[in-house]
């Protein structure tokens, strides 16, 4: 499985001045930073995924702004206490406040891109930025901390009591999500790691 290279992710962050400021703000103000799933580990993984997607897709938009959206996409996430509509509203409010502190304003396009990550999804994405965020958000399971970060984290946030149910539900969700990926990068990553995930889940089910 993939590894989250947090050192390399920090190098990416420090390459962009506004993103560096955003990360400092995120660390110091984010109430959801230690959530079971929607936490700093997920954010670092998302930054790595989106950065790789940018590099491999030939994305010609503003990279720093897209990475900033990635950083804030789960800002102040409730960790399962409230609906994802509320979580996205929190993320937008946090990003808006940070931008205002730096003399910038949140654009309609940025807000729409964050809404594209709201689950259940509210239709098709409106921009390539929204598409990248939505699809990379579905690839946390490709990292080798799947058991602790994804499975236990989501089991806790979704309040699923039976471990076997959590495993089967997550595997079913991953396989269904993979059918709807459209970006070359995300589909390639999913196809590469799905067989390994199935084998991993089979071994987990033998132990419980």
C-alpha cells in the first residue's frame, strides 16, 4: 500500500507562502485535528494525493489555491456529530476567516469546490478543482494505515458497533466509489491498490 510521506508533504507546504500560513492557522485553530478519521493524518494524506494528482494530470490552474482548498476541506470537522453539510459549512467558514486575515476573499468557485466534497454528493462536480478534491478524498484507503486510520477511524465516527460490519461496509463503499472515478490519476491508483485491499480485508475477517 502507499505510504504517507509527511516530511515530503511539509516540503510541499513550505514551497508555497500562503499554504505555509494556512497550515500554521490550521494547526493552531482546527477543532477537528484529532478526530478518529477526519484528522491531521487524513489532511496530510489528501495534500499528498492532490499534489500527485496535480503533477500527473497536467493541471494548469493555481496550484497553491487548490492545495489551500485541500488543506481546509475538513477544517473543524465534527467527527460524526453533525451532517456533512455542517462540516462543509465549517470548512468554508474557516477558510474564509483565514483568507480575510490575509487580505483575501473567498471566491464562489472555491466555495463550490469545497461543497463538491460534501457526502452524500449533491450531483456532479462543477469544476476540475472540485473533481480532484472529491476523487482524492476517496483514496485514503490506499495508504498503509488503512486499519487504524480508515477502518477504526470511520467505525468510530460512524458509530458502527460490529467490527465485521465495518470492514464489509467500508470495502463495499470503496469498490462502489472506484466505479465513479474519472481522473486518470485516481483511477490508476484505485486499480493498483484494490486487489491488495481485498486481500487485506479477507485476512482481517479471518481474525475476528
